[in-house]
C-alpha cells in the first residue's frame, strides 16, 4: 500500500494522500482502535479539529489537530465537512474546517473511512442504535431469502421487531422500483375507528397506518352506479382509477399500509403472511411491481399494486418476459398510440373505468368526442373496444404492455 501511495503521489498528490488515509484507518481498524483514537486520526490527518457526536448513544469526542482531546459543549457548525455513520443518517463526524464550501478529496476520504470505522466500534462497544426495518437492508434480505436457514431468518426477523412466535402475526414484503426491499408489519388487534366491520383477515397495519384507502380505491363500500354502466357487460360501480368496482367491501382493504408508509414511485406490495412466509410475499411483491405504472402520459396506470388484487391476472407475468418481443395486441396499441397524442389516455380511461361516461369524465372530454375517438382507435387497433370482449382484450393489451417494458 505504501508503494502504491508513493507511485500515485507522483501522478496525483491527492490520489496518493487518499490511499495513505485508507491504509491508516485500515490499520486502526485491524488493531481494534477505540473511538478517541479514530477521531484523533481524523484530526491529525486533516490538520484541523475533528468531532464525533452520536446523540443516540450519548457519545461526544473532540480532538485537536495536535492529538489532544478537548471536548466542547458548542454545537457543530452545519457548514463544516461532515459524514453520517449510516447511509441517509444525520451527520455525526465533523472536520472543523471553516469556510470549506465542499470538502477536499482528502477530507472526503478521511470522513468516509473514519465514519465507517467508528460505526463498527460503536456497534461493538455501545450497542447497535435502534433501527427500523428499512434501515437494515441486510436483515431484511435475510428474512426474504428462501435459501437462508430458518434459524437465520427467525433471528433476523426478531432483530427487525417481528414476532415469529405469534401465530396470528402477519407482515408484508414491499418492492419499490429501484429501491431496497421493505417489510411492513401487520397487526391484528383493533378495528376500524368508525366501527365498521373488521377485515376478513383480521389484520391491520402497525402504528401509523389506517384502514382507509389512499390510492384511489373506494372507501365507502358502495357497489357503484348502474345508470351509466356498460350495456350488458355485467359490471357495476363507477371506478375511475382502474381498480375493482364491484364486490369490494370495506373489509377487503383492511390491513393495508397508508400512502405515507409506502415508498414513492412504483411499488409492489406482497400479501400479508406469517413471518416465515415472507419469501413468498416478496415474490408476490415483485410480481405486483411489474403491473405498476409510472404515471407519465406514456405509462398510465396504478402506482401501487397489491399482489392480493391480481388473482389470475398474475399468470400473465409468467408469460410475458421483461424486454421480450411484445404480443401482437401490444404492438397494435403502440401503433395506435403513435397516431394520436390522446390515444393512450383514452384507451386507458376506457379500460380502467366502468362506463363510457366515466371514461369521458376521467379524461375531460364530451361523450360524443369520446365516441369519435374510439371509432378512430378501433380502426387502428383492428378490434372493437366498446364491447365486453373487446374491452377485456384492450385491458389485457395495456397490462401486457406494462409487463413487456422490462
């Protein structure tokens, strides 16, 4: 390492200094150095005072650049270069370097290496700070891994605050698009605040959740309005968001997370299962994620999809491989979409609502305008979309379009 640092210094002094910093903290870590030694190392290498403040564990260490410990009651300046001890955490290690708009390369390496070493020492000597499931991806990964030993999954579940010994305990796996897996605990006790019937599964979410729907599904248990329904298609309910419009009683939605509990963007949510069943819930969440939509004009649909709601539609995910050649009906939709800017929104409105009137309202056009658009769309697609069979075909084509995008 010393030789490498020397060669790099000849080419780039900052790169050489960064390698020496890495080697220095690696040596301290291997020797199981304590907190003060690590903060002292940061101060000496940076040439300015260094300060560690971990409020959770009540740890305060400040060291001068000459190596002397000299704690201070004054709060850290938020403009000093700093680093958190955990990803996305609050700053805990500072270099008291005033007037530094951005840390230098060497300061950034000092902060990163020192913070990593300090985190290990704190966990080893002061106990691990309380973590939510979302903050400990390694534990979450272990619980969701079907190949992990059962004992390891049970241990990880308990560390996450789950109770695998509770026969009625339930949890859901959550799959955010481009994000880390999450686990949401479901609780069984308590009922709806307004005295409505409790869910069939008897589950409600943990603290901070509510029974009410936050993703547009009806919360009133109504079965819908037949006055403008589709002629003879047997549907009821005036849904404008693509969710099921009939047969959806209030308790059907009980035990689901609120909008605030879910990550932003596209999210697939697995079924509520016992702790040891979470690998299966994770599979369901990932499948549900493929049915979600980003919400852009070219990607209309539901942002959050529950595996519970897919039923037999989930089988489509096994037939349509991501990135594969889309089925003919999907290609027809793409050609029609390329013809008119209003096409996708119109087709989505027709497929996701229970009546033409609702579809026209959803895209803010007159009923006659919608009829004209659909006549044009049917000519481009080559099949009707105003019959029950044609509407089902359209719905499947739009769904397969989501699945085929990769």
